[in-house]
C-alpha cells in the first residue's frame, strides 16, 4: 500500500520542526474565527447595528457580567442542575435500555410507546412537568432528564440487541455466565452505539436546561439571558449567548476525551480498516 | 426434543408468527400505557387537575380534529417547519459541499464549526425576538440555525467519504472535475445527505414547536401557551400528543423516502438518531 | 476411563423456514475415541456447520443423541472448546489478546495466578507470547486465528472442535496453522474434531476422515488414514499413499455431490 511505496522511493524531505507545526495548528484553529471577529468588529464600527454590538463591547460585557457574583448565583447552579440531569439520564438510559434491549417481549411491548415519547419535542413537556411537579430545582432536573434520557435509552436498546451472532455463539460455546456475557460482551459491543446516544443527550440536556429556566422567574443562565433581552441589555445578552456557547464547547470537549478513552479499541479498528 | 418422521408443512412460518406477536404486543403496550394514564389521575396518585385522564385528553383531541382552526394551526407549524428545513438543507448542502471538497477550507473552518455547533438554538431566541419581534421569521431563524448543522455535518462526512479506489479509477480514466463530482461525489454523499435531512427534519419540528412555545408564534406551540395560561390543562396535553404524533409521522415519512431513494445503496450510513 | 469420548447417534436436524422445512442433517452416526484427530469433509452445503453446532450444544437436534464422555450434550459442555472460522468476529476487539484468552477461564478457574499460567502457557504453545498485550485487530489474520486456538487450548477441553478454521487464511499461513494443530494434538494428546472443505488438509491432518453425503446428510464413508504419525508438509504430501488417499476422498466427494452413493440400511 502507500507506506510500501514511500519506502521504495527516496524521500528527500526535511522533517518539519515542532515549532512550525504548532504554529500551523494555531493558524488553522484560530485564523478563521479571528478573521470573522475582525470582520464583525469592522462592520459594527462602520454601521453600528442595534442588535449586533462590536465583539469588544460584548467581551467587556462578558467580563463585567459573568466574572463575579453572577457566576456563583446563576451559572454554577445551572451547571450543577445540568450535570445532575446528564448523569441521571445516562444511568437511567443505560440501565433501562439494557433491560429492555435484552428482554424481547418487553421490547416489543414498549417499543411503540417509547417511539411516541421520543417524538414529542422535549420543550413541550416543560409546562406539563411544571404543572405536575411544581416549580423548583427538582422539577428543572426532571425536565432535563425527561428529554435527555431518550437518545441514551433508545441507542442502548438498539446497541444491546444487535450483538454480533458469532460473538454470542462464542460466549455460549464457552459457557459464559449471564453476568459475564453482559459485562464482557453485550455492553462493550454496544458501547459505540451508546456513546452516540450520550453525545446527542448532551445537546438535548443543554437545551432543556436553558428552556426550563426561561419559563419561571427564578435564577439560572437561561433566565438571565431572557432578562437581558427583555430589558434591552444587548451586549449582556450576547455575552450570555457566548457563555452558553462556551458551556456547549466544554461539554463537547469533555465528551470527546471520555469517548476517546472508552472507545479506544473502536477507533483502532476503524483506523486499521481505513489503512 | 421432538422426533419428526417427515417434514411437516406449516400453516404459518416462524417469521410470520413472530411478526404477528410483535404487533400484538405493541398494541398491548399502547393499551397498557393508556390504561395507566387513565388510572393514575382516577386513583388520585396525581391530581386530575394536573394530569387529566387519558379519556379526557382523547376527547379534547377528537373535538379538535373536527375544528378547522386546529388544522390551520397544524398547517402553520408545518409551514414554518418546511420552509426552515428547506432553507437549512439548501444552505448546508451548498456550503457543506464547497467546504468538504476543499481540504484547506475544511481545516480553516473546523474550530469555528465546532464552536458554533454546540450552541443551543434556543439561546438565540432572545436575539431572534429582538430582530424580528414575535413573528414567524423569528421562529424561522431558530429552526434554520439548528437544522443547518445537522445537514451540514452529514454533507461534510459524505463528501469526504468518497472511496479512494473509485476516485483513483475516475482520475485514471481522465474524468473532468465536473464529471467526477456528478458521478462519484454526489452518489457517495447522497446517503449522508438523506440522513442529514432526516435528522434535520426531526430537529426542525422540535424547534418549530419550541419557538412557537417560547415566542408565541402562531402554530401548535402557541395553542399550548394559551391553553396553559387559561388553565385549560386537557388541551395542553392534547396538543402535546399532537406534537408527538406529528414527530412520528415526519420521522416515518422520511425513513420511507430514504429507503426508497437509497434502495440501490447497500448500507445506510451516518449517525443513526435516537 | 472410557475409551470412547464422543458418541453421535442418528443425529437429525430439520430447519423450519417460510418456504418449507429443510432437512439439514438426515442421519449421522459416528464415534470418536479419546486422543483421536478426526476430520470431517463433505460437499458444500451438506450441513457441516449444523453438525458441529449440534455436537457442541449450540443447537438442539431434531432427533438423535450426542454424548460426550457418557454425558448427554444439552448445552455447551465445559470439557469442549470451539474454534470458529470467522476469527474476526469471534475474538472480542475490546479485549487484548491476553484478555480474550483469559475470558472463558474466569468462571472455570478461580485463582488468578492459575489463570495467568494457563494463558501464558497457551500463548506460548501457539507462538504468540510476545503479542499478549496487543489487540486482535492489530494482528494479521493468521495470528488472530492462533489467538482463537490459544483461547481454546487454555480452556483445557477434552475435545477441541474446529469449524473450517483456516478457510479464511492464506495458503502459507494455513500450512503453518495445520502443523500447529498437529503438534498440539501430539504434544497435549488433545482429541480433535476438525471440519474442513479442503480435502488435502483433511488427509494431511486426520487419523480418520469422515466423508459426508450431500443434504440430507449422512455418513458416506469413515476412512482410516494410515499415514505415519510424524507428518510434515513436504514429505508427507509427496508420499504416494497420500495421493492415493486424497484421490479416494476426492472421488467420494464427487460421488456425494452427484448423489450417487447409496445409503446403507434405511
């Protein structure tokens, strides 16, 4: 293959120095965003728009608003609720998904109902849940779980039931116990699928965290952003959006790290296949 | 262990029996769910004020079905959904193809995409309200922003997934850029685009209803808001059911379309949604 | 200690399908003594895999009896190990080589040190002691199949069943693996039931070759291979007796394909 070809052809290339490759990574990573920001800044200076303040203004508002008591009062509780909601969703989703996925009649019984619930837009459940469970922190966590559990649950069911038949026969031929099969075969085999579900679950959880706070007069990141908007505090509103974006990026990064660890074997296989 | 002396012809094969069983169990499941829903408020586990029994809600649903205004609202929701999805798909396919085909562009925009993508569309609602007021274009902004990423990411995957052997074959036969695009890139990317549109359609519907909920744009979501402020709880539930049914139908239709269009493709690739 | 290890009597398996029932195995009977290396060959589609699955307890036969060491086989017995053809799908990619070989031992051998010893011993026997920490997908096809064999060997079965294990492996590797199987058989006295479609392989490896008819399958011939115990790829395959035997088996298979052979008795 290609590696063999380069061995037979004399390659006269100086290995790139480390500093050059780091610089090039930075250039690629930050070049375009920086360019966009400059463009925005210039446009904002030339023709100031009411709703699009210059990046510098937004940045200043960001520092003013979020570095301080607001962080502890609003952001931290929101993030805490988000974290609890995500963890609950993942645990419930995987446990329930495994049970349902493995018991065929249960799956057949529940599948239509689950499909329906999955199709209901999660934000629509918010008024209902707030009705049943009242206002308060617990409700907001329930709202997050009510939406974020579905991707994990459904992907776990799908992953658990589609275990490779040869692998299952191998396990049976060596008389592995049920627990051994679950721990060493079914769950690892389903893990790529489950991780896909977790990734989707993260985005849903973030959306629901924001929405659950927009509804009631209380506290939290979503509430703050709405407050700024209703009071025409434009740069502050933008800074809130920016913060939300950062939270989203943070979640995605954490997920990426965890996923690379858990699915190291899976990525390994894909690389070998691609070669 | 049964000892069969000669092969016995079966009235119904195993597979048909299982399919029937699955259908029956599914119906039992739905029935069981409705029954539980009926019993919980009746048994006062949750107050019927907050959780009306299934029969009440279904009654409201039937009444609504016969009301022309209901269908007008469905139409409004579906219009917002359809327009938003269309704009998102066209934009995402166009931009995605260009970015996907030029590796330099891909690397340049990578961080920007990865930063913008996780931003929840609902975070832009305050901005949308400021720009467009409490009107349909505001909802459209939210819908387009969310669906765009779904399709865009899939288009990127699809354009990048061209089989290297096929590409080398095309080049060795001297196909022009345009020919290669039409005969190689497009067919490879098509399954991905279809998956992206399907995912985008689901997201678009969710966000349409959400936007109607939060911005009070005309449509199903707004009825929920009105019903809630009027304290008409059964109607709230009825419209939640409607939203779910719409989601189911949209998903079903797109899966069917996908299977039809891609019947020549041996595998349906891309990320399968929950 | 009984001399007969495996007894298969009047084995029959019928599959139900939407188009009617398919009789995969009609009537198979044979026995296998302790320490024997028996090869099974037959025309394509004659139900060799079905036969192995019935013998190993993965499938319930429609009729007939399978007994391993005097005990009826109803589910995979602990003194039997199976090596599949699809090594790529039989080894678990999330476990290392060592992890894969150790997995079946976890409920059989309680002590961790004993397990480690068995694993290392098995890997050494197949020549993979240096690859214990690698993942299966990092290894070549032949090496992966060795891992599968090591896993079976570490399990310390009384009988090792192999279902066309070298069909998906290139010719040179196949020769090495064949010799590995023979050495395992001779050094460890393992009883081996080896299914293959490769006629030369069956004669080279086996002490007995069982030829199956075409569907509905029965035992067409049970041939004793009187080649010397010490075999190697070059000399044994050049022997005139080898050629005689393989020609005979080949002819039998051809007759089986044409459905010419007459079933004795019923």
